[in-house]
C-alpha cells in the first residue's frame, strides 16, 4: 500500500466509525482504538503534508479563528414554511394542493420540526465545501470552519448518493448537553443560557472553532436541493441521505394520506416531551418530487410543504408583583410573582423575567393578565401580556434602581444584560451566597454547616465574610436557635479540618467570577502560590492554558480590591493552604501528561483520593466515567462490574494499583 492509500483508507475507516457512533448511535470500535488510529493518521498527514485534506477526520478539532463571517448569497433561496394550527388547516391545505395538481393521489413525508438554527451545507463531488446560515433566506453567513467540528456532519459522503447538492438541516443542542453546559456555567458563577435554540444559534457565530468543537452540537437533516434527477420522492432522498452519512432522524414517516399525517401529529403532540431535543411542531411535505415542482413556491414559502405548530402548553394568570433576587455575585434577576395557576401538571407561582430588557420588551405591568408557557424548558416563561385585560390605571414598570436587600444603587456595565448590586461585602444574599459557595462540597467541604446556619450566623452578626468563619468559637454558636453543643462542636471541627484543604480548592472557594473548579486547578498548577496569582498581570494570566481575557480580567479585578486582599491575609493567618504544599510540589511531574484515568475499586497502598491526586500531580487527568477518551482504568479490589465490562468492551487498558505506582515512580 502506498502512503496515499494508507492515508485514504484510514480516513475512510475513521469516517465510518464516526458515522456509526454519531449518526447511528452504535459504536463499532473502542474509543481507545479510535484514538490510536486517529493519532496514526495525524502522524502520517504531518509527515506527508502534500496529502492534506481539509475534510480529513483530523480536522474536526477546530483551531480556526474567524473574526468576521463572510456574507454569502444562497444559490437557492432558503424559504420559510407556512404554518397551520389545526386539523382543519391541514385538510384545507390538502384541498388546495390537490386542486392545483388535479389529482387526489398524494403522499406525504412527515417530519418533526427541529428547533434550532437552520444551516445550508454545500457538497461538491461528494465533498463538504461550505456551510452558510439561513440569514434572511437570500443571504447568510459563512460558518464553514465552525460546522466542520460537528461530528455528525459527514465531510465526505458515499459515492452511491449525489455528487453536487445542498443539504439543509437544523443545528441543535440536545437537552442533555444543554443542561450540562448550564451546570458548568452555574459553577463558574455565570448566567445560565436561556434555551437550547438560541445557544445553538449563538454557537455557530463563535469566533474560535475550537470552542465550537467542545459544544455538544448536533445537526439533523431534512432537505436536499440538487439538479441531479436520481430520486423520485422526498422520503427516498432522506432515507438515502441517511445511508450516505447524514443524520436524518428515524422519526420521519411516509404517510399515504392525510389521516396518517394526522395520526403522526397526534402521536408527537403527546410524546414530544420525551425526545432528547426540542421540537415545536411537525413539517408535512408532498412526497413526490415532480408534484413538488408543479406546486412551486409563494413569495415566502413552498406550496408543497406546511408546518403544523403544536400549541405550547399555555395559560393566563395575573401578575401580582415583581421582586428581585440577588445572586452571590450580586447579579439581579427579576422574578414575576403570579396568581398560582396549573400548567402542564404543576402549579406555577413564579417565572423568571431575566433582566430589564425583557421587562421592557414585554411591557409587563403589575395587575396585567399574562400568558405563561411551558416549552421544553423546565422554568415556565411569560410570553406576552393580554393588553385587552390591562387595568386602566396601570403603571409602566420601572426597573429597580436600588438593591432590594441593601438599597445600594444598582449598576449595569456595558455589554452585560444584568444589573448588579456592587455592595459585595454588605449585601446579605451576596454575603451568605459567597459563604455558602465557600463551604460547599467541591470547595472547602465544611461539614455540619448548611445554608440556613450560615444565614443565622450572619444575622447574629457573627460572620460577614468567609474569613470570619475561622474566628468562630463554640460558645458563640451554642446559644443560637436550634443549636446544641454537639452541632456547634461539629461546625468548629469542620472549620478546623478545612485548613487542610489543598490550595486549588481554596482558590475555587474564593468565588472569583468565572474561576470554576477546572480553571482554579489550572491557575494553581501554573502559579503555585496565591502571591504569584495576586501579582500576575493580565498578559501573564492569559498566557496560561485555557485562561482567556474574561477570566484574566476577573482575576485581576478580584485582587485589585483591597478588601479581598485583607480577607486573604486573614485566611493566611488562619492557616489555610494558600500555596501548593512542598511535598506535593516535590511529587509533581509530567509523566502522565495527556492521559486520562478512571479510578475504581478499593485500594491498599494509597487512599483513593491520594491516588487521584497522584494522577493529577503527574500531569494526568481523572475522569469519573469510562469513555472512549479514557486511557487507563486503575482497578482496585471490588471494582464495579459494570465499569469492568465497559472498559473491556472499549478495549481500555486496566492496570492495578501497583502498576500505577510503578508508572509514576
Ligand atoms: P419558520 O422559521 O417558522 O418559517 O420555519 C421554517 C424553518 O423550520 C426552516 O428554516 C427550518 O430551519 C426549520 N425546520 C425544522 N425542521 C424542519 C423540517 N423537518 N423541514 C423543514 N424545515 C424545518
Ligand atoms: Zn445589595
């Protein structure tokens, strides 16, 4: 085999595995073996740059930065869809098209209406060449580099399909991935993304494609535009597109008549909440392509297709009051307090209003009758105000100018959707919130101290920031409400014990905005001591792996506040770990650089946590679950049987405690 053939065969093999995994959801190779093959291909491509191909599976990781997305005119316009809301609407539509066609012999393809951002993918000679957003339907933005990172999109398609065509689909964020992204944001003290659709569409416009490659985006396909006359029906095209490599959901069906369409609509109206992604309706398309041609387009939409919109579960109720919540970072969230109402099986009393702009947009006022909806999201939202029912004397809502908790004037910086209370050291929920974060399990892990107790301690004037915890005395706690000697002792012991918590967790505990667990680890690994971090300037900070402008600026801001510096001095005096301990420094190497470990079972020479720490100290990564990214499983006694099978299935190396110790010594 020549090198060229070897490279091509590896690419084809990896493409097939990607397809099986991301499109068919049916892995045919262990992640470990996949990575080996990918590395082999990477190496060959590097050694033979003349065989570079932008559509190689090695190019999925991103690395392209786009400052301005180029505007591109669509070769074929991207139309909207006409909507229908009832069975009568569907029957009317059928009558109309049958009249134009002069026949009652019509079949339909039924698809879900995927709720994301539409995309047009251009293929030439069966190779992916370009991806453009819908834009206004005539022109969109070229987002090719970002789209290339989405692994369910084939970069080259099988010969048996078409050669030159446009493939249209929807870029979506499945709910699970979306929720994970939000969890991470909450941990970092960032505002949650509102909904999967906007987040998917925002992801397409990220400047750094490496960032896009990390998001769990997916692409569901629904339309082919081509001049090749190979297929006769839409359903046939979609089925063949799936075989050629595209993710065409298995939910599509061919309906022989409008009754079967209505069955499909009814089925999904009740089952749609079980889908792993959001849908807001059904799309019905005339199946025969020749008939589609005859029907053509209106100025806005194809006549051969129609969307059926599900009724969002919606009720009306009255807005009693708008209150404002203050988060630990001082971010203000307006909350609508409603007359309680039943909606989709739960009683709704409150709904988030997000920020001042949202209130302005809705022009929502006290006493208004409002529409409350529950879509795929968990939190109900207010979609509109019923202006006909607005009381005559209603007053325009004036957004809070002062903090509801401490009365400090709120601020709003440019580019931030939220208002903030700047009184971080004097504002009750910020004080309590910061201490709660400080003592939480992933931070200082202080046992015996819960959120309510913290608030009690604050009210009693015993703590106003986390450094105060270390001055607490048992005698001060015992007299408090619902406290006994035993619980007071527990609290003090827990606080004492936290002095042993390693520096990286202490840094996370400080609650610096955007500094989550992972970032804290990175920063500590690089700077080693708190003093090094305090004195680091912006350029030094952004030079660290995975620290961007925003995180760097946030760290600088935090430490330029003298009050924070004083708090840190107090923590130092109390004996907290504010630098990497000498012994752990001694044991730090790069021996396990880039390797991912899963630890399972009972160990004898080291405690499980020590083992994990040893992995990280030597440059490795610890992961909690086995996946294709895992390199080694360190197996102790009584390793979980499901983990064992999974590791074996994926062909991941299983090593003993002793093997591991040999590895690092
Ligand atoms: P609308 O934006 O309401 O006019 O609806 C048209 C949009 O629906 C298209 O631009 C697509 O992005 C989207 N869509 C989602 N699923 C489908 C589907 N199965 N077939 C056609 N369009 C779809
Ligand atoms: Zn305040």
